[in-house]
């Protein structure tokens, strides 16, 4: 304690109130859980996890046991199942996990290099794929100075080269509907952009909004990226409903099997139609891929991992749409 299964107000366990969200493969980030999660994901056509990673400086005054937020990456690296799929690191730099000093940035790089060396680390076109969760906060943490941002990213690229790991594709996280123009500093800093998750501006109400209202907003945001100066990795949502945490944001019903599969099929169509969607390949090609929010946000309601309520419904839909050898695209789930 504290952990994500507990009500932030009274500290009670919220699982009895929302039994359908309880995962089938393990309720905490342990090696045993990770082993089973990799097996389930790989068996159903998921190509890689994007694993959130937070910088925890020594002696920092965070809440008790905050270091455990990085257990996901640690467990993946140690898993004997890790060769069955790929993974990449998403540096989660939102408050209170700011990295502002050169010393702290250097410490982050030292922590990432061992993960980059893992044989299952995701590469596209031979380049390591890495994402900074929030391009906005990266700018703030570097004093709003694009030259300093470039210095930090150049240092990361140089460290990767010095480690014998080659080139990188570095992404910056943006909010839904934000389009990077040619004159934006981000256009000169990053290789691609992606949205982890965003919500339409709606008031919370006693009843849930339909899933289709969330899905429609995300499709519209993705479509706007046709005007982006950078490649864009589109996203979709497995759901969003953070009522267990008493979150004040709008809550949406979970998708039915038919709704989730329809959204996956629409994504496949959009990936074909939009030449900005995906990551650049040498010679001017592109690797089609997209992100799904999320694998295991059980409290927030972004859930693909098997649960007591849904079983493996969402994984089965992913396999039906993207699991065939002829139509296979890279699918990743945020952890």
C-alpha cells in the first residue's frame, strides 16, 4: 500500500464494487504476471508493449513504494518469455516526475541503455524506437528552450551510438488534435508524434457516455494528423472509465466485442489511407503501426488484458483483425 486497487478517498479496496475489472493473469506487476501477460499478448497477435518508465531520483520525497512504478520494465527484461514479442520505453515525464538537470537526464540515459541492449527491444527500419510521453512537459522542463531540448536529445542519440546500438527514432507525445506544423520546434526535435490518450471535453454525468462518442473523437483527432509535419502513430482507446478512482473526467461505457472489433477494422483502413500514419523506413517507406490505450489501466478503464468481466474478448478481436500473416501490422499496447 498504497496501490491502484484502493479508493483514493477512504482507502477501501474498490475491486468488490467493480469485479469485472479484476485481471485474470495477476493483479500486480510481478514476474509471474508478466510471463503470463507476454504469452497472452503474443498468442493473440500483439507485437510489442510500450512500457511506461518514470525517473525516481535517489532520496526523492515521493509517496511510499513509488519505485514500484518501474516494475513493468524490470519484469519484462527478466522474463524468459521476452523473446516472444518486442517492447519499447516510453519516458513518462509528466509531473511530479520532471527531469530538469543535466545530471538527472544523464541518469535516465544510464538507466535506459541496458533496456535498449535487450534483444527484444523494438526497432523499426533498424532504429531503436523511444518516446517521450509529453513533448509539452519536455519543453517546460528544459526552460522552453528548443536548443536545450535538442542538446538533451542529441546527448541521448550519442550515448546510444557510443553503446554500439545505432540510430534512434524518438517520438514526442502530444494531445489529441494537436498537429505539429513545419514551424513548430517539435518538428525539428522529434521523428514522430503519438497521443497516449485524450478525452473529448465533456462534463462527467451519473450515467456513462457511449463508447462510440469516445471512439469518434479519437478518429477525428487522428484524421487531423494528415496535416502534420511529422509521421504520426495513431491511437485508439480500449475504453476510459475512471470511476473507481473517483476521477472527475467523463466516463464512457466499455466497448462491446462488436464495437471494439469495428474500431480495429477502421484503424486498419485508416492506416492504409493515411501516408502519415506509422514510422518512417529507409528509402521513404513506412511501417504501419498504431497504439492502443491501454493494456492494464484497470482503475482508469483502459483495459485489454484479460479480466473476469471480459475474458480475452479484446485480444481475440485483435487477433481476428491483425493476426493473419497477410494483414499483419504492428500493434502495441501501452503499459
